[in-house]
């Protein structure tokens, strides 16, 4: 049985820009790196989200993969925050812009959107106790 989501893996073009975005702006923490076993070259940087959850950043992404609504497969990643208004202030103070400002979604959760340096769509969500997500987390019927 599935115990949780372990990691999100992303190929990145510029590791320093990506680490800056995910660590300084989103608040993840770089916890370790793994080098390529055969060559010893830098391979993966691990960023800690929570508990046993990580974002893996792989070096040397070379081909753009622009998002389009009709494409199948990966759509976006969503990170939860406690206070979306505080998150918005932090992002602006760090010199980044939101693609979509905080708003109450149809699921009754607050959300905003931004894009990482490689074009990955990032949703930020503040889960409301009376949303379907909040009810499931509390063990209540939806």
C-alpha cells in the first residue's frame, strides 16, 4: 500500500537558479546531494519538503517542455502553506512575482500560482478546514 508521496523529480537547466527558487523563495531546505556513481559528476540535489517528502533537482536539463492545457501528463506541483497572504508578501520581498494572485478557489481553499525557472507551474494552497481537502484530513465526510 502507498504510504505517501516521496518526491517530485525535476530536470533543471540552471541548478543555482532552481535552488534559489525552491529554497529561498519557497522555503525548502537543501539537505544532500548525490553524485553520478560512474563519473562522480554532480547528479541530484535533494530538497526537503516535510517528513519523508523531497524535491529532487537533476542537473543538465537541456530541452524546454512548455506547459499547455491540452497536454497529457504532468500538469503542476502544489505546495501547502499555513498563510497564503504571508507567502505572497514573502515572494514579493524576494523579488519574484506571482502569476496569479491569491484567491478563494471553487474547492474553498486559497490558492495562488507562480512558475519556477524552468517553467514548471507551482500552485500554493492554504487548505481551509471546510474544504473537501480539510474535511478528508479531519476524517469528516465530504
